[in-house]
C-alpha cells in the first residue's frame, strides 16, 4: 500500500513538471472546422484566487478558458461585461471582458479532485488578435477578477507567470 501511495505521488509530481501541450486537433463538424485546445494548467494559487487556464482556437478565433475559485470557495457571480484584468510585467493592464452572466457552482472551478467540493466557475473568453499578441509576449504579474459583488486581486507566482503565454504559443 505504501509503495502504491508513493507511486501515485510520483506520477502526480511528474504531471506538474510537464509544460503546456495540445490535446489535439478536433474536427468539430463536417465543414472542416478545426478546434485546438491546450491542457488545463495552474495559473494562480493563493488565498484569494485559484485559477486554471487553457487556450483554445476554433479556426482563427482564440479563446481563453479560465476556471476560478475565489476566496476559499465562496459563492459568487460574474456579470456580462465584467472584467478579468491582468497586470503585465511591463506594468500595462490587459482587460478581458467576460461575455455572459454566470454563477459559481460546486466543482465548476476544479480540474480534478482538488477543488471539486468548492464553488467555482468556468469562463470562456474570446481574445482579440491584439490581446493575443500582448499575452504571447509578456509575463503576467497580477490577476484581478470583478465579480457582481466585489473584486478579487492576487499576485501571480513566478512559476505560473508564463502559463498563458506558453499556451498561446502552442496554438500557433
């Protein structure tokens, strides 16, 4: 039993060592539309925000998929037009508009067992070419999420600062 537990810990540790990779090109319909998606990666882990991201591309449209758990798993909502704001390494701010109203639900911010018993949300945000360019060139130092009731801000640890950048490079 002890060996099995150690082996499981080893495998989960190895999973964290690998960088972004594509899940593959998925034909979405007979009209030859193609979708590319990267795997989910940790983007932020703090007391204020736990975030996972992946990038996806349908034909020429790029999306940033973000799963969030805020302030220890409190229930929250985001309004249509609310903002997800990144502070870049060059101190510029990059604002992404959240396209639709949504309420957190149990396990919706998780990418596995961790966080599956807390309230979270998944956001699918269209990213314009100019913003893809900025995200592909610069590290992200801070993240801020505007919910319908409050705003939550957190520093992004050094080891996670290039997560989105690496994901977008994979889609090229």
